C-alpha cells in the first residue's frame, strides 16, 4: 500500500469511529449536559455583571449627589 492509501484508510476508520461515538446515548447526554452547563454559566455571568452595573450606577449617583 502507498502512504496516501494508508492515510486514507486510517482517516476513514477514524471517521467511522467518530460517527459511531456521536450516535451513542452517552455522548448525546454528555453533550446536552455540557450545553446546559454553558447556558447556566452564561446566565450566571449576565446576572453577575448586571449586579456590578447596578452597583456602579448607585456609586455614581451617590457621587453626583455629593457634588451637587
């Protein structure tokens, strides 16, 4: 076999193995759990930064009130 044929066959085998793994329930459940965790992290970060924004606005309002 030539080197190119050998690489093609290894690539084909790897592709088939990945395709088989992607179809398993364990992989699907793991992927769903990972996506859910990512969405929860995004929501938590959004909430955290909204709190920081509100605190910064409060500090600015207090500073402006003292200046007036």
